[in-house]
C-alpha cells in the first residue's frame, strides 16, 4: 500500500497572522473599507472571507459586506470531474455594482477556479474593480491569473497536494502538504 507523507506547513497561529496581514493589505490598497465587498468561493473561501471582514471590523470599526459565489456551473472541467452539489451564491444587500469586489479562496493553483469566478461575477453585476485574495498560492498556473493578496507562497510540485484546514469545517486551522510515497521497487 502506498501512503502519502504529510507535513504541516502552517499552524493555526500562522493562518491567523496571514489573514491579519491580508486584511491590512486590503485596507491599504482600497484606502479604507469603503465600497469593499468580500465574496468567498465555497467551500473554504467563505469562512476566510468572513474572517477577513471580522479583522477589518477590528481595525477600522467598519462593516464590510460578505457573500459567497458558487462557481460550479462556470467551471470548464465539468465533463472531466464529477460535479459537486451546488452551493448558494449569496450577494450582500448592496450587490456588487460599482464596488471593489475581493474574491477570496483558500488555494490558488491552476487559476481555473478564479476564471470561473470572474465569469460568474460578470453575470451578477459590474464591479468597479475585482481583486483576488488567497491564503495559499502554490504556483502551477494554467491561466494568466495572479493573486493581489497572498497569505503564503508555497512552491510545490504538481504531484503534491495542499490542504487547507479551517476550524469552521475541519475543527482546526492548518495548511498541510501531502507528498506521494515513492513507487515500490525503487522507482522514482
């Protein structure tokens, strides 16, 4: 049986520091909280967006609207990958028109999820600007997409798997990387 080696790259306190830094970067880039809307991409992008809004409220004393943006039906790989159940898209009461929308996700990898999010967002309104905040950028882009705000850059091989664990879904905060075990017989 081949098992993967798993390493913890970020502990709970590291995740919290990364989110605090991203919150400050968002405020600095936007020159305050006015007209910011955070849209989390399910599943783990939603609690990350909520945490960012809470950090902004702590720093600025201002409420930043948070919503969720399900991108399932906008993905370009629906034929190859089994679909998951649709999750709700919930826009804040003020919508996204003429707002600075920050898409929030856990891991940026190929860029395809972000491309799907941009397509979904264009069906919902016309933001003044769209930014991307991710907890982890692991590289390997297939599309010309980059994050504006990154908690941690983690150079990885395409064979490795990055897992973000959040207390809201997994009972604890961590970022782990799994490396497949070498094949039997000494092959590499």
